C-alpha cells in the first residue's frame, strides 16, 4: 500500500475508524518512510460539524501532521444531481480528496507517489458484500471493497470494528458519533444494526469474518477474470471519438464471465464512470435487446455488426482562436465532449499554392480526402480564409441547422438531410463538430466543407482544418 517516499493523504472524519487510522499511520511514518497529510471534509449537514473539524485539526496538530479542512454543500449537491444524501456525500468526499491530491502532487516530482488512505474496516466489507448481494451483483461486486484501488488504500480493511474501537480507547483518542450513521432510513445502517446481527445470531456468530473472507476469495476470481476480459476487450473493441464499438459476433464467442465484463468495460470507457454497471443492464445487452439505455446517459445501438456505446448528447459551443494570430504554429483545440481535436493553421505562399492545386483538383473531380476512420470521411480540408465573415466557433448541431455543401453550387440543405444522404447513423449526429464563422456553418467536421469558403484560383490565404478523433484500434485488425 505504501512505499518509502510516498505522501499519504489520510481521510479523517473524526469517527473511530478514521481516528484509529490517523494514529496508526502516524506511528508508522518513520518506520515506513512516508509523509502524511490529514484531509477532513465538513459536509455542513450537522450543527456540530465545525466542532468535528476543529477536533480533527487539533488531533493532526498534536501528531505533527499538516491538515486541510474542506467544505461541501451535500444537501445542495444531492438536489442538483438528483441523488441520495449517501451518494452525494461520497461524491463530495472523493472530489475533495482528488482536488487535494492534485494540489499536493503539484509540489512533488510525480503524482503516483501520493496515496489516499480511507478507514474502511472488516465490518464495512461484510456490510458491502451483503448489501450488493441483496441488490444483485456479479463476482466483481461481491468481491467487496478492494484494499488497494489505484491510489486509494484501506489499511484497516481486515480489522474488525470492535478491535478499532478498543484501539481508540487504549490510546485515549477523541472520537465523534455521526448521527447519520445511526439513522435506519439508510440501507447500510439497517444492514449494520438489524440484518447482520440477526443473521449472525441465527446462523453464524462469525458472519462478519465469513463474509469478508468470501469477498477476498471472490476478489481473487474477479481479478483473474477482469485481466482476461481486458485482453479480450482490447482485441474485439475499438474507439473513435466518443463511440466505443464492440464486435457483436466475437463477443458472442466469449464465455458469459468474460463477455459481461467486456460490456461493462465498454460502458466505463464511454461514460467515464467509476462505478459498476449492474447485472440487469449487462443481461439486457447480452440477451439481444436492440437499443439499451444505460446509466450515466450512455445508449447502446446495434449497428453494422457492432454494439455502439454512445454518450448522452452534449451541447458544445466554444470560440476558436484566430489562426492568423497564432503564426505558423496554428491552433489546436481539444473538445472532450466530442472526443475530437481540431487543428487550424493558416497556410500561405508556396505551401498554399500546392494545397490549392490539390484541393481544386478534388473539387473538380467531386472527390474527397478519404480516411481510415469510420465516422470521419474527410478529416482534412482547405478553405479560403478571406471568405470567412467572423470569428470561428465550434458547436454541435441545433434544430433547423442548414448549410451549403461543397459541390451543390451554393444550394442550401438541411443538416439532417445531409446526414441522411451520408448515411451517418443517428447516434453519431450529435457528436459531429460544426465550425461556424458566425451565422454560417463553414465545415461539417470530418464530412464536408461549405460552398461558401471553397477555394478559387485567386485564393492565396488558406485555412487548413483537420479533425482528429480520439482513437483506439482493436487488436485483431490494423485499421478501422
């Protein structure tokens, strides 16, 4: 979990688990050769929250460990995102820890040496396994809370709660009791105070340890299956822009233990989520549903022999710097919502003449610059810079959009009709970048230049525009 030279951010709420963690790690600092920093988030959910923060700050000061107190409006976050208070608190805490890590890592040579230590214990592990079992979960979910998950470490994960509480008493550590941890309207609390004790009394007095051991065994299985699934995922899937595509025929040849994980990996890549997809959603896809709506706004479509994982439509409208003001270096803009990089560069002189001759020849032949992409037919275009009327913007499509495709002699066409003529699938249309010079669309990114800014013999200042979609090629073919 910890290597010499690491910085460990210790998450301390003030409860017995985190105070035990803080004290134990402070004792081990010299022996293991790491430095520490305390992080406490004031959720502003209880009147005594400021006193809790002061207690944690004083405990850190006594141990000679720097401390950062963060603040979050958990009630507001829950309302804003339409989630429960438990989930909102978790989101707020992780955002705080990640932000603090970023700040502290900036003072170090590399961020990999910064760990975030959380106080989860063996009872938390048992509760998590039982809760996921009741909700429905596969091997990965029933594997419980991982002791190490990237930069997150949980040094107390194998320690029972009663041992932690005894440690606090022995060392005279101040602790607080969060009333929210006693409220039985929360699922985890009902499992902690009602379900687990009842099961332990009726069937197995060592149930907490048994469930924790079961999670460990399942984690061994899950780690192996996930490693095999990652190999298969890289082999039979690919990514272009924000769309992740999984070969449906090859997916059907893999065992369910692997194919279910491939589906989840595709969803994770598309959504950017750090949670689990859930067995119900995976089963719907594997059982042949044509279109499936998944969490985080991801939709899956069956198209040309692939499962296409697509994000929710994003409204994008960003100004583009004037390439003429950037010299020969040009402008590079990455648009994460669309998974594309747009590169604009002003071309003049001999280079412009060569590019113009090539572009005019293609215009006369009604041909386009072809590519190896699937959803990008013409990644590079040249336009007459002097024909542009105003500052350039990049945006996504809007209702009623029209433009004049090159080759139609200035005739205007609805954008949706153009997409239909290009046989562009509906799921991709909201991911196409549109470059405008004010009121007019001058380039449907990756597909067609507008007639407005086409090149003429007297064109001398050219704007070279290139679209580069994020790309991950599948392992079984050289090109898409």
